[in-house]
């Protein structure tokens, strides 16, 4: 019998109409919210809503005379059939009849449903005969599952009984077929969510480890054993009492989250998006300032879904044996501790892990050693869970465990399935206490896609994947560099510790370096190796920051980077860590542009280290070589060499140093025959360093950088790099590297429209620029204070360098350019980096007179940028 929270009588007086029905529903929903905030058990509240809706639907059923049809039944299906309705859950009903309905009854049912929709109820419905239900249910596992959870609301008990009889396992979805279908359905669903419980905007129902995984267990148990609750699974030996209580606790927590989410957004959506998490955390009473409430709530969520996923895996294995009879017929010994049941590893002794903690690590070494192993057998998994929870010390405290862990790191397959299962089943946390602190550690930003622990796990997996024998094309330079590493395990340790201190406050790189140094010394690495691992943890952002936010074609930048790297071995380790790290941050972050920047910085630094930092490159020689090669490329075009050299006399030396011979030849070939009264807008036919190259040649004009940024931004393109140059005769020669919003090079079909838009804007400086779009709802959840940092001037630098961090709002680059124009500054170069919800940009500037900015100039620019990029009307 369903229990529900006693509620006041909110049912409207007959007749039920749209006005009094909506008022009644509003009163009930308000009561439901108040009861939730007062701490009423959520299980009682979802049952209370189901009961109230039963009453409302029954009242309406009678009002339309449907109760007078003796063979008609109104049936609840799906979650409503289970008696579980969250505040905005769909109300799925089935109007059931033993035979086809007359047109008159069909019309009355239509009127009934129309009133329900007018009441703003999210009603999903079907009108079927019993035979229709069976026929359609046999074709669709979702329909079949809904029918299995059917419950009579009102109407004919005989008709409902006929349905119940028709869907018994002997002639409707036998339990073996049902189990296979539900297992396959779960596998497909998990893949839609990257097959991980650790995404930062999870779906409470559908994510791995979510409510649907609990429901899957209940559905299978119901079909096979007739179990109507999770508790009944304990009677059949599938769940221990403690496991049942654990699963119930997980379900209750996920229900509370879902209930609060529905209250917060007032609609049926189970996605914990960033712009919803704060409101849900507040409803659930999590304390703290800033993002602390969100981080506490989400950490509990990730811990919960991991427990559900582990129990789900164990129970589905047990069901597989009980329902399909798939107990492994082939059992063979691996060693004195472990055996193989089919493709699943198991222990020979049920007390092995309790008696010998080392065996917990030996299990995973065996998984690395035997590629035929696909997982852990259910009995072994249960033993592992119990032994892990009974530990009163970390495994790394035992010398034999430390030796085994290092052996696993050195194993060629250690970062394959073995590390994944160690992560999923809590053994990494049991080994390394610091790992336990980052399990489920939220990263409340739009840059990362995963929790801190899952990001690091994926980094380790990337290192393993990039060097697989059948994966030569994904990261060829990584493979080449990795093959030269004298001890690859040092790279893995650097990866393990690079984010280990996130969430503790302070500089996580410095804290992680200290943790890494202690770990390496504890595990017997020598002084050089320990310091190398600590250096990798400390400097893990150095390569990406330099490549993406500095002018890597400036020899001073390369030399400064080379000084920090010190030697080629450090360069090799850091390059590999950086590539794997970027690819593990989110699935869409890596692109050819980033790959090219890292590659070019790698080779430039390698060359600088080989020449010796005391021997800087001869820039005049580089300029002469670039000119010579460009002339050779231009000879087949038939352009007179005198005309080319005359044109080049107007170009400054910096132009020839910063452009390749191919670029110089391409520009010259188009500039010479061009009518200089019109802007020249060129899009390269080739990808430029992973992006599309845009070249502009026209008379200098005010606000040019802001104009180009505005037009390209309005067209949905992102600028990633800009070289802003002027000729001696007053023309600008600007090169931009642009990408589509998805990181691809520009679609060739868009180029004519882009060229036209830019040409019109450059020809008409007074033309109003497109208005930027309003700030998205998602971006509104983030506060990114605008920070302006002027780099100290070193040596004889000709330009003032500025770093800028701000919220990534529409048109932000055009706004920055407008501030520079207003302050009478000239932009010479720009590196544009978008990191989730924020931009981290780098600009090279001078005053109009070509001089460096004064202290007063810097103060004025900083003030205007902060004022422009933090406007109140956008928030």
C-alpha cells in the first residue's frame, strides 16, 4: 500500500474548470514546496503528489462521464505508475479498453485530456486496447517497461486485470529478453553521457549512476522475481542489508536533488546546469560563500552516483548469471591469489583483501598483465568494496604497496583498463589520500567538462591512448617525443599530481609540486627524478600559457621560455604533459590551432636550446632568407622583380621577420595588381597554423582593430591571433588567424559573405557596427573580474605588453579595441584565448607616436577597460 504525506483538501469543488483547477494545483504545489523546505521526507512528498493527481484525474474522469463506461480503465504508467511524482514530473496515463472505442467515447476522452492540458499538467497519454498495448510493447522496450509499472487509478478492474495478465513473462518480454534489452539500453544511455559519472552539468536521471540506473535494477528484479521494491532484492540474495540501505540512501539523496531542481526551475528538466546549481544548493541549505555551497552539493552528488554505479555494475553481473545463466564455464588460475571467470578477474579466497591489503593493488596489476580481462567479477568486487571501506590507513603506507604501485605505473598497460577500474572503485583514493580529496571536486566553470579527479584520470588515459600501436595519426609529435622519454613513469607521476591540490586554496601548482616531491621520495625515486616530477606539477601550465598567450615569434619570448625549461628533456616531458592535459579538459578544446602553436613553440625552443641561449638567432639573416625564398616563390607568377622590391621598400623589417616566405609571396602577389583605393581582403586557401588566415591591406583608419573584431564576431568567428603592421606609406597589413566557433577553419562557402562584410565596413568607417548579442543566461552565472596586467619592460622592447582577463561576453574583443582607440593606442599584435566563461588575451601596444605607454597611460587604459568590460546593464 502506498504511503503519502497527509495533505489538506486542495481538490476544487465540482464542476472542475480551468480556473478553479489551476488555483487548486497552485495551492498544492505551494504546499509541496513548503513541506519540502520544512524538511519532510521527499519519498512521502513524491507519493503525496501522485495521490493528489490520482484524485484530480478521477474527479475529472467522473465529470466527463467516463466512469459510466464499465469496461474503461484509467491507468498510471511509468514513474506515475510507481506512485513517484516529483513537482514537475510528467504524468503518464493510459486509457485502456478491451475493444476499440466508439467515436463518441473518443471525443469525450479528447475533451478530458484537453481540460488536463488547460490545467497546465504535463500529461503524456495513450488510448489503447489491451491487444494494442501488448503488440506495441513487444516492439518497444520503453513501452513495455511503462506497462510493467502500470497501476489502476480508476475504472474497470477487470480490464486492468486483463492487461496485467497479458504482460506476464510467459508471453510478453520473458525476463531474459527483458534483461538483455534493459542492459543494452543502459549501455547506450551511458555512452550519450561520455560513460562517466563525473560530468560537470549532469542529468540526475540519465547520467551513469543516476536515478535511471537504480530504476533499471528495480525493473529487472520486478520482471524476473516479481520484486516490487529494492528491499525485496535482499530476499533473493542479490543485495545485503547494508547494500540495500546504501542504495536507498543514494536514491533519497538524488530524489532530494531532483525535487529541489524542479522547484527551482518549475519545469520537468533533470539537468543540473550551471545556472541552476546555485539555486538548488540554496534550497537544500548548503552553507558557505561564493561557490562553496555548489561545490559541497556537487561533491556529495558525485560520491553518490559513483556508489550507485558500483552497485549497479555488481548487481547486473549477478542478474546476468541468475537470468541468463552466464556463470563463467571457463575458470582458470592466474596465480595463487586470482583466477579468471570467463573474462572477469576474481579472488580465490574471499578474505584475501582483508588479510593482505597488497592484493588490492595486485588485482589491478593482473588486469594490466592480462589484456583478456574486461572487469572484476561481482564477488571480487563486493570483497573489494568491503575491504576498501574497512581500511584504517592509506595503502601507500605499506612498502610492498609502494613497490607494486610503481610497477603498475611502469607497466605498458598500467594506464589502460587497470587505472580506470582503480579510479572507479576507489582504490586510487585508498592508495593516495590526496586523491581522495579531489574525488568529485567540482570545477564551477565553462572551461572544464569534468571533476578534478576525472580530468586527471582522462589525462592519464590520453597518454596511454596516444601511444597505442593502432593510433599513429592522432598525436604524431607526441608519439615521437614520448618515445624519447627515458622514464615515462615520471610523466605519469607529473600528470597524477598536476591538479592534486585543487580546491584547497592557494596556488594548486605549488602545493601539488610539494606533494609530488614527498611522494617521489617516499617511493624511492632519486633526487633528480623527484625534482623533475615536482617541476612538472609546478609548471604544468607554462607551455600552454606561453604558446597561447605570448608572441612565440618574438625571440625574447622563446628564450625566456627556454630558460625556464632548461634542457630538452624537461621540454619533452612538459610538451607531452601539456598535450594530454589540454585534450583531457573537455572534448572540444583541442584543435589544430592549439596543436600548431604548441608544435611551433616546441621546435623553436628545441632550436634555442641546441644553439645555446647565449647565441641568439641572427634576425637580419632570417629577414634576408625570408625575402630570398619569397622571391623564388614569386618568379613563376611573372611579376617583375623590380616591382616586388619597390613594394618591399615600404615594408618594415618586422614584417619580413614575422611572416613566412609563403605568406610574403601570397601578400605581394595580390597587393601589386590591386587598386589601392579599395581595401584588399584575402582569405588563405590553406589552413594557417590550424586556422584560417585573413589578410587585410588598406589605408590606415581609426578603430580598425575594433571594426574587424566586431564584424567577425557578428559573423560567428573567433579571432585567435593578430599581427597588426603598418607600411612606411601609411597602409596597414593586418593578419588574423580566425576559426569557426567549433574550432574548425572557416567554411569556404562563407568567405564571399565575410569578405563583403569586411569590405563594406572598411569602406564606410562611419557605418554603425553590429550590436553585440546580450549576455547568455549561462554566462550570467559567472563573475569574472576584469584584470589588467602590464608586463615589465625588458631590455630594448619596442612595445608595451598587456595581459587582460575578463568575462567572455559577446563583442568583448570589439569593446577592447574601442578602448584602445579611445586611448589613442596602436595594437601591434594580439593573442586571443577563450577559457570557458573568461577571455585571457594578450596585446602588444604603443602610443600613436610609436612610444611605449607611460605609467599614466597604463592607469588610464586599466581604468577604461575595467569600466567597459564590467557594465552593469549587461548583468
